[in-house]
C-alpha cells in the first residue's frame, strides 16, 4: 500500500487520485445566466444533496488546476444567485459530456449540445427539457475553500421547485430507479450507469467539438439518430474531408445513393461501435 501526503504531490496528480477513489459521483448539470441574461450550462461531479428541510444541495465548480482560473458558472452565481440543477441520465449523457467543452464566454451550451431551453417558474436560468428531473434553486451561500488551482467553491442551494417527468415514476408516484436510468462520474474518462455498470466517454478536454448546432439540419432532425448519437457526432473537432469521404465510398460502394433513413441507420451502427469517423463518412455520402 502506498501512503500519500496531499501536500507532497502535484495538485493534478492528487486530483486524479481523489476522483478515482471517490466514485461514482452524481452529476449536477447546472444552468445559470450572466448579468446580460446569457445562458450557461455545465456539469459538475462535486455534488450531492445535504438536507430535505430545507431541501439543500451543494455543488462545486472548482478552480481549474491548469491556469487557476474560475468557471463561468461560478462567475454567474456570484452575481445572479440562482441556478437550475438538472439530473443526468443515460439518454442525455453524450450531450452532457459535449457541453463540458471549454467553449468561450457567451457561447450557449444548450445550443452546442443540442438541448432544449425550458423556462423556469421561480428562477431566471433555464431548465434542460430533456433532463428527467430539474431542481430550481436559489443560491444561499458560496464557500471558497482556497485561491489556488484545484480549490473548491461550494455553492449552497435551496430547492424552490422540482420538476419530474412522469415517465420515470412508478405506480406509487415515486421515482423508479430503473426508469430514471441515472449515470455518475468516476475517475478519468469513466462513467457508471447506475443499473448496468461502467462505460467510457472520451472527455472533450483537448479538442473543441463542433457542437450539435453545426450538424446539418437533416441529420439533427433524423427520425433514427438519438440525442446521444448527435452528441457523439457533435464532439468531433473536424469533419472528414471530401477526399476521405470519396475514399470511403470506393471501399464501401453499398452505402452510395442510400435513402436518408437507411443512411442514418448505418451511421448509427457505426456509432454503437464508437466509430464516429465512419459514421460521419456515411452521413456525408451523396
């Protein structure tokens, strides 16, 4: 067994140890707005519920280890003390991951990740319509644990209203854990699906995905491709070149001239194998 003094190792290495050991962690998919009303949407796995009377949740948009900068979510709630915490289930996990990309200030992650903005009843930030449970909250306190990279910023929230999709309820009107199909974060690129176990999604840290909003409309409105499929397609930095697509066509002539539904079905089969590049090539074939 190794023994570690947190003060004697680099913060980045300590961070990886903590995330690998303290898992799985629920995800606070936090929606905020800035002073100009610009929406922001970002996931945080330093999160949990800490009381029911009053209903209290805490999440932490920690200071970045690299660069020691703060996140837009923290900057927003310091000025507009309201937030919507959206629950993440398996149906939206790919899109949620895409929204965690480091987009510049002012970019609407709802649009980038292909989510629907739903007006809240008690607070200004929007809800994620696709989330199975949405908590409208007021921020009652912010606790700063330090001013160096990796320091936590505990955002203490009181839940003002809860919205729950009927599809995740059981016959007694309570949340069915199988129906809600929650996911959580673990170490590295790993997630866990509460009812099934671990799976992996490449974390969009070093590349900036094009976003669902840059996918051609006929693909976005597909009757075949799911939100997760679109999240995977939107997480590429660049589309295949015309030459790449032409070479793919020569190797796979069976895909040329397909009607849209069949083309999308074949693309989905590649996505199920995590072969996003081939899926794009099928979709871009004429």
